[in-house]
């Protein structure tokens, strides 16, 4: 009897252990592995991905590429449809560019500033005017107008395409389910991968650059349009329907007005993504500021790259602030005499433009240009000479890059390559299932298996090792910085302009100083990825911690908890969904720049994508791009919990 009593607590503990969902999931996975792994290892081996399970796509993709090249000037599809699309894009961009030049620098600045004042207030107007004047002072007025003309056309096309797709997804569950994987692919697929088919169809030039930008920038508009339409207040819609309105009337009078904030946020995100494509699109003939940055990258001219990169940042910050302020003012009562003030502003802008034309001051005066390239290059040369190597005790940046490669990147890559292919799939399945559902795990495993089927298993694991290393560094630095920003208003105010610059600076600009300080290799690619991903991690972390329920913090303080205890026991647990989102966004952003790191010796999939674009090799470029999509999909599934688990975590 005593033995039975003594055994009862142990049995109870064992029962509780078996009821633990994590243990049950791992147990099921262990049983499946015990059944499937011996069969798979006996049939296909236990090393890298077996060759018997790969599919060679080089021949069909090569055939498709040859057909496009041979028929581009004769097939009716190109002559009567795609050719007209190309002509319309060229005419639209040229018309906008000539209009901007005709208005002159004073007129453009005045129109932009007064428009910002009308929709977002005096501070936005002052910032807009200063930004356009800054572009001129840096000697980049004409390239800025070229980029602005291309962006106006690309953003307009992206907004129209995205709004139509979002309208379809917002009004139809079937279209929503069908469009979701398409939009996921459009956003995850690296720009270099789809530049190649666009160039094959349209050739090098403005049409290819605009259409590539539309493919990249339209998904946010589509997603947020669908979100706004699907999230409309049900009670309002029922009230409108009870009045006997038609579906079209309900859409125009209720759904779209209720979704105004989401639509404006979609416009904001579309503008940001279109500007981020300005440099990448320059590779295929976009011209403008992006071309200046790309040429500077080719000659490792940090000063010239910064002089062209700063106007892109200024445009991005101004457009972000103006559209954000306009969104915040939605629903407010219009100011008295608002229409009259708007008319006066338009008249004033027109007067400035006419005055500039009459005095012959359409172009920015050369005597007003402030050259920053030479002092910046001198500063970079000094940093390279004094920091690259030979620094006492801590060593130079080249030593840091070498040690990071030797101690982190090489062991991580070798460890991933050492694992049998089935072990990699098991690890992916376990991580995805623990954080999500069996459907999440299945999607992640299929995405990882698709990489093997495409025949790029080893370069994909090399890319994965770089992504994991960069994400680890970005999360450590980002969480620490985000916590500091959440706990101090002064730190948050100081960090905001720094994060704005980091987040809007073109990705190529990061590569130039990184190469100058760290040399060429995988470490510079990782460093650039960390800098690019850091702002999003910091912002999301700080916002999540600041949104913790003040009542919970007050209760902890009333019990005598210190600041560190409040952070560990209250803020971090309650901010868990935001922290997981920070991890997810860090992974996505790191993956985007590690791929571009193929230009500076990062190798792996990034090199294959760039090589495919440079050589016109559709098979190499698209296969590597598809592998990156699969890698991004897998990483998304293992870092982002399902809605149900996220709510439990909250």
C-alpha cells in the first residue's frame, strides 16, 4: 500500500509530462522519424540532398529564354501588347520628367512644400522644402528629378494594380486565398531574380525598371487594401445594407471610406518600397540617383555614393512623414477656409514656377552646389588606414571580419552541411510545429525540400548560415537598443532620425563603407544585413514594450519590483508577440541584404542570382531566386507563430 502511495506522485508527474503539448508534438515527430528516416537513408543515403531527388530545370528555362530572345521583335504578343506597354511607360516617365524640368527647381520645391503644408501641416512643409533644397545643394537636382519621374509613374501603376488586387481579395474569400501565396512570392523573391525575365522581355531601359518596381511595390497596397475592406465595421455595413443599397453603393459609400487609413498606409508602404528599388532598378537602366549610387559602388567611391544616397533618404523620409501625417489627420474636421487656403497655395506655387522661368533659373545653380564627396572619401581613407588593421589590443576591422568568419560563419556553415538532409528537414519540422501547427510544419518542410529538388542544397545552406549569424547579431543589438528606447524618451528621440536614415538608405550604399572597412567576403555581407535589419527590430521591440498595459507595471511597482524585475517578469512576457514579430522581420530583412551581399563576396545563392542577371542565364538566376523564396518561406514559418498561439502568448 505504501509503495502504491509513493508511486502516485511520480505517476502524476509523468501524466502531466505526457499532457504537455510540446512533449506530445516531439513524441509524434520522433515516431514519424523512427518510421521514415531508416527507409529514406537506406534508399537515398544520409549525406547532402540526394541527386535522385533533384530536377534539372536548366534545359526548359534555357529554351524559354531563347524563345523570348528570338521572338521579341516579331511575335504578336510583343508587337501588339508588350510593345505598347513599353511605349506607354516611356512616354509617361518622359512626360513627368519634362514637366518637372519645365517647372524648375524653385517651382518643384514650392509645389512640394505647399502640397505638404496642405495635407500634413507646417512642419511637414518646412521639412519637404528643406529636403528638396538639400538635393540641389548636393548637386543631384537632375538625377533627383529623373528618379522622381520614374517613381511617380511606378507608384501610380503600383497603387492602381495593388488596389485592384486588394479589392478582389477584400470582397472575395476565394480570391483572398488564391492571391495570398502570389503576394508572398512577389515580396520574398529578390529583386535581382525577377530583373532577369523583365530584361529579357523589355530589354535594358526605363520600361523594365518601372515594371520591376511595380512587381516589388504593389503587394503592400494589395494587402492593406484587402485588410481595410475585410476589416470594415460589420454594424455600419449592415446599417447601409438595410437602406436598400446595392453592392456597388455599399463599396463606394461605406467600405472604401471605412478603409481610408489602411489605403493611405498602403500608399505609404508602396512609396517606400518603390524608392528602395531605385538603386536596384539602376542595374537595368533606370538612371537617376540609383545609377549614381551603382556607379559609385563599382569604383568603391563612398563620397559619391553618399552624395547620391542622401537625396534618396530625404525623399523617403519626406514622403513617409507627409503620408503618415495625412493618415493621422484623417477624420479630423477641415480647417476654416481650407479650400481657399488650398487655392492660394496653388496660386503661390504657380507664381514661383513662372517667376523662375522668367528669370531663366530653371536649373539648380552650379555655384550653389556643396561637394561632400571629397571630404567623405578623406574620412573613409583615414578610417581605412587607421581602423582596417593594426589597431592595438582590439585589432582592426579586417581582423574582426576574419575572426567572425573563422569562429562563426565557417563552423555554422560546416555544421549545416554536415547534417544529413533528413536531419535538416526534421529540425525544420520540429521548430515550425513547436511554434505553430502541423500545417505550418508541413509548409516549412516542403519549402526546404523544394530547395533540394531544385539542386541548390549546398549554396542554400551556405546562405542560411549567413542569415542565422546576421539575425543573431541583429536581435542581440536590436533588443538591447529597443529596450533602452522603450525605457527612455530621450533615447527614443535621439534614435528616431538615426533609424530613419538607416531604414531608408538604399541597400547598395551600405555595401560600400562595409567593403572599405571589412574587405570582401561573407562577413561584409553579414555586416550590411545587420545594419539594414536593425531599425525594424529596434522599432518593433520598443513599440511592443511601450504598449504593455500600464496597470500591470503599476501592480509590479506596488509590490516593490525593481526596474530590471519589471522588465524580465512583466514587460518582456507581455510583449512576446511583438518580440516574435521583430524576429520575423529581422529574418526577412537580413535575407534580402545577404542576397545582395553576393556582389561583395557573400557567395552562395546571392552570387548565383547576380551571376544569372549579369550573364543573361535565366536558369541559374531563377532557380537561385526560387530557392531564396523557399528559404524565406521556411524561415517565416519557423519564426512567426499562428494567430492562435500568438494570442496565447499574449
